[in-house]
C-alpha cells in the first residue's frame, strides 16, 4: 500500500474540514484529513521501508498530507549531507505554514557549524516558506548555547509583507525574549522591527509562560 492509500485509510472527514480552515491559502481539495500522529506513524513506516527513496523522489506531491509525510521522513534522516540535500529538494514545494513548521531534522543539532550557512541562505530566499523554515531553524537551534547577537540582526533585517513571514519574525523574537532577554530587548526598545512585528512579538512574549512577570510588565510599556 502506497503513502496516498495509507493516508486515505486514515482519513477523518471532520478533521479535514478543520484543516481546511487552518490553511486557507491552499486548495481544500488537496487536503485528505489525517491527524498528525497518524501521519507521523506512516512516515516512520515509510522511512524504514524500501519505498522511502521512491516516495521522496516523486515530487511534486499533490496532497497536503503527502507533503507533511515527506518532511517527517526527511527529518528522520541521520546523515547530515543527505538530510540537507533532501531538505533543499523539498523546500520549493512547501506551500503553507504547517508544512514549514512541523518537521525538525534531528541531525541538525549535532551539525550547527555546517548548518548555519544553509540557514542564512534559506532566510535570504524570496520564497516565503523557505525563509520561514530558515528562521524557525535559527530559532530552534541557535537561541541557546550557540547564540550570537548577529542572528537577531538576520531576522530583524528580513524584509517582506507576507503574513506568515512576519508571524515567524514575531515568533522568533518572542522566543528570543524568553531565552536571550537582554540581547533581544534592545531590538524592541529601539523599535528595530516593523510596527506589526514589534507589536506581535510583544504580544506573544507576554502570553508566554517562559517570560517573567517583571519582563512582561516592561514589554507592555513598549507597545
């Protein structure tokens, strides 16, 4: 049974309607309606099977869930060079925020030095979801031990009016305010972000349980 057939077998019509509202920018006819745990289970099975490479090579996929399964499989690849090659093959086909956001390659954590130039390249892309993925990887991998202030500059300097791009910038800075408060606060105090991103970053930081009440009170004054 192929990936599409497995997805159809796991279909949940009520969930399909929910998903269609969640990703209004894609054709609802391309949504099968499969919950994430079921997709991850399918991805895990395919990853261990002989059909893995054939499925990964069969681009573009027609269905939203096929794309999610694809990225879940890629995220399980342990060889860094192979994983990067597969990520770069697939990013041009990412057409909505859940596909951009749900897969996090596990091998990236052990290859930060090699990963960073790719993140910079992805962030510089004019393709919204490639840039969003790059920002998310920067957020996931480089806001702790390997943090550098210049990474905040990269995100702040990214230009674009797309809602999903701006939302990622805000998400990044809200997370930075939780993890690297002093460095990221300067960008808020100096109003280095666009007005919309500035306000949304503060909103998301104030809603976060990882930001102290003292910091939240000060951030509210900077709206």
